[in-house]
């Protein structure tokens, strides 16, 4: 994985975590009044609760994978 790919993936994952709750409430406005918990609503709640906590580990893991995979790719090509 390249660093550019890691950056794009991190932006998509973190952006998705911030946009999903807004999209769920826009698609189902009646969920604000105490709906039954569905999978989509549960995922939205998870993103609201843990989006700040998970942002740094997502970035760290993706860039660590990019660092290890780019080093091994350089050695193979020699």
C-alpha cells in the first residue's frame, strides 16, 4: 500500500464515520423520537460515540501498513 492510498483510505473512513450519522438522520427523520434499534441506526450511534476515539488509530494503522509494505516492495525490486 502506498502512502497516497493510505491517506485516501483514512479520509474516506473517517469522513464516513462523521457523515453516516447525519445521513441516517436525514434519511429517517423519525428516528430522533426513539425508534427501534436497527443495524443502520446502531452503526450511526457507534460512529457518533467513537469517531474521535477511532480517528487516530485508523490513521496510525493505515500509515504503518503503508510504511511496512513500501519497504518490502523496494527490497523485492532490487
